[in-house]
C-alpha cells in the first residue's frame, strides 16, 4: 500500500468536513475520488498533503505514519500535489516553472531527462518554454501545473480537479496524458467532478458524499453503477 487513510476526520472549526474517511492507493494505480460540489474532495486532498491538520484517524504513506508531518516534509517523502486553481508562478517562464518543480532534486541528469519527457507529453509547453506562464491559456496553465508536479518526481501524484475550467477537447487530452503518465509508472490519486472521464481511466474509485465515502469499486463497476450514473454521470 502506498497511501492509506484510516478513519480520517477533519474539522473546519466546529464544522466536520470529513467523517472517518478510509481509502487506499496501491503502487501503480490510478485512483479517482469523485463527488459533487462541496462533498469534501479538496478537503481530502488537504488532509493528505498536510495543508489542514486532521482531527482523527491516521494517514500512512510509503510505510510510515505521516498524519502529523508538515506539508513540506511530505513533499520530500514523495507526495506531490498539483493544486486546484493551478498555483503556477505567472511571472516566470514555462521553463522556470518546470525547473521550480525539481528544486528538491539533486540528480541533474534525471531532471534534464524528465524535462524532455514532459516536453514530449506536452508539446505546447515545449513551444512556449520561454513564455511567461501567466500569459498562457487556462488549459496550458493546467498542463504546466501537472508538468511541474511531475518534475518533483513524486512517488504519488495528487491531482485536484485537473479538468476544471477546460474545454471538452482539452479535458480528453489531459485524461489521456494522466493515463500515459500512469503507464510510465506513476501512481496517481485524482479528485474530479468530471466523474465520467475520471472513472474511465481509474483502476479504482471512491464516491464521496457530504464528507463520507459512500461507495467504492473499480472504475468500470462505478461507471456502470445505476446510482452513480444517475447522480454523477447525468444519466437518468
Ligand atoms: P468543490 O469541488 O466545490 O471544491 P469539494 O468536494 O472539493 O467541492 P470541499 O472544498 O472539500 O469540497 O468542501 C467540503 C466542505 O467543507 C464544504 O461544506 C465546504 O463549505 C467546507 N469548507 C471547505 N473549506 C473550508 C474552509 N476553509 N473553512 C470552512 N469550511 C470549509
């Protein structure tokens, strides 16, 4: 098990946003966490990355209890989140943003080859490597955020709503890229409102409703689950 949440609860002051969440991500998997607006998807990501302290339960990563570890220490252990809303540096170039992603790494040759791999995955970023990141389109910025996360060479890539605000064609593209990254060996936990696309590429998935996991299964099982179809896939 690479990541395991056991009975995790999280509070915003007195409001309980997560109720004893348990979930697992195995090495090599794509796991999706789907749910409506306000279900607690982003909050789950904050619990995992350490941006919010958990109120109860435990989080294990790569064989260790990280429940009380600072966010930067979790990054060093190989947890990397590409944040919702992108969080790139708008005044820096595409290349500089990607290099920032690798700032904790000492393996120069590895960094150079990963940079090439990212430019192969995202030809748009290669074309725009000298352009200020803030002047690119939303879709391009989203791709940059994913690329930057990959540059840190994480053991687990956390993606928060990678399709948010993208045009349908770009949404397909970003999911195809996530699938490809996974096939190259990266383990991915992706949080998505776009359940259809996420379930298509996920080995397994969890459904979150008002801070509780209400269902789990393989991506395929959930894609064909009548209740999931009705609630999340727009099929009556
Ligand atoms: P969205 O897709 O809209 O971001 P989500 O599934 O990611 O939805 P969260 O953002 O995790 O949902 O929110 C879960 C619950 O926690 C919501 O009821 C929300 O209002 C509440 N919440 C989130 N952030 C805070 C905060 N900083 N302070 C207080 N309540 C919060």
